[in-house]
C-alpha cells in the first residue's frame, strides 16, 4: 500500500532525518571539520524539540494499523540512509525504533559530548529545565512547585547498585556505583539528564580505576626491570669473572640482560596511557570504510617539509591500527615469552619455517592492510 501518513510525505520525512543526523553529529561535540561544536541553551532546546518531533511521528505510525505500511516504508528508507558508505558509523544503528525514543536519543548525544565543558553542561541543564517547565506550564498552574517535587522524588528513586567487591587499596569514594538505567523510560528531560550524567560519571570512574591499575602495573615493571646502565655494569662485572670468560658464557648472560631490558621497555610502552589512546583512536579510524579513514589521514597534511616527529607519529598510528584487534594477545605474548638464546640467523630460519614464505607467496593477492596484519601476526605467533 505504501506511504499513507497524511501529515507529512515520505520524501520530506527522509530529508528531515538526514538533517537530524547532522544535528546529532554536532551534539556529540564535533563539527565535520573536526573542530569543537559550541551549543547554547536555545539551540539545545531546538535539538531536543526535533527529538520530540520524531518520537511523536513514529508513535502515531505505531498507534494505528492503518499506518503499518507507512512505518515499514520509513524503516526501509532509514536503512537505505544508514547503509550509505559515507554515513557516520557511530549512528549506523539508527532506525524507526531509535527514533521512537527521540528525546532520549538526543539527550544521550549531548550528555556524552567530548569534551564535556562547564559551558556545555550548563547550557544543556538550562535547556532541559526550561523544556520541562514549559511543558508543565501548559498543564499545571503551580508548575514550579510541581517540578521541584518531581526532582525530590527523582532523587529518592535513582537506582544505584553498588559493586559487591571493592579493591581494598582504593578509597570507596573513588569507586562509582554501577548504574541500572533505561533512559528510554524517563518521563522528562530532567530525569534523562540525571540518569545520563550518573551513567557518564560511572564510566569515567571505571576508566580512572583502570588507569590506577595500569600505573601500579607499570611501576612494578619499572622496579623489577633492567636498565641500560644495569646492562653495562653487569657486562663489565661478568668480563672480570675469569671463569665465565673461559667458558664463553659472558655473551649469553649479557644477551639475557639486554633481552630483559627490551622486554620491559616494550611492556611499558604497551601499558602507557598515550599508547592506549593511540590504539583506541586507530581502532576507531580503521573500523570505518576505507575512503573515510583515507580522508582522515589526508587531513593530517603531511608534506616533504613536515616534521619528522609528526611523520613518526602517523606511522606509529598506522602500525598500532594493524594490531588493535590483537591487543590482548600482544600483551599476553610479551608477558609469557621467555629468553631464547638463538642467534639472528637461527631466529630467521625458525620464522621462515613458521610460515613467512607463505606470506611472501600470497603477498600479491592481499590488500595493503591485510599484508600488514598477516606479517605482524606471524611475528606475534613467533
């Protein structure tokens, strides 16, 4: 039967959805150029009203069997929009079901904006409060007291479930409770704001806990690792030991110390927060279609006169992108390997036997990214 909703045409609805996607991108904190997006309370209110609009339209389509075909048509059109290669991957889950919770969907993007500045937080809260008060003003005479009563009730009903296990080395104030939140069931914008910010606070607290754990682990590795000065000192003392010199074991012991120093440096690099941020960013970049991440790299404007440090960072980003999906395996590999006193020629021969020749044989049939991943995979397995 096709589209038969009388209030708006399908073509106009599709055009509005595309505009709504642009609003959501800006609500997340960034313009398409990568520059920060700045919002004031008035514009946030307009964005929230768009969320209400789509919520109402989809609600009307779902409320009557006469509009079921229109709902299917709309869902098909939304699927076509999201399947476009240039469509933002972070919004690929957009559907009529998501639009039916439009106000919560918009709030979620504003609340999880990066970075969340004080000005952005103030503007969003002001917009949320004004939207709720305006809605109450249409229904109730004493809207302010009713609103304050609802806030008091919200404070007593927020569901906080504390984690059953705590790290005894960390103060309880640094461990946020886990949140049982369904933002789609919230009745008003203030409710959505409170739940959303508590959820974000919980996530930030978890990240802080992870950072503390990484710092403890890195400190332990630094404390137990060999340094370059230790290596030189041990080598000098070993060469003074005539028995070791006569048996020819000095080189082996020095190699062991060098290997231990190399292993510690690698682990410290992989556990460093800068590296983890690079891995996270690289994973996000390369999860997009090729033409999108190529555009990201092109915007870095590398020239012949560019700095070597900048070029090195880009190469580092590319290499980390190749191993992002094997990050856990990589850490496990470096923590589990033990010293193997093989010469370089012996190591190369063993590596060749483990499949390097197959890599070269198939190299021409593989994409550039696949070749990097395959080559690094062989080294990781070795």
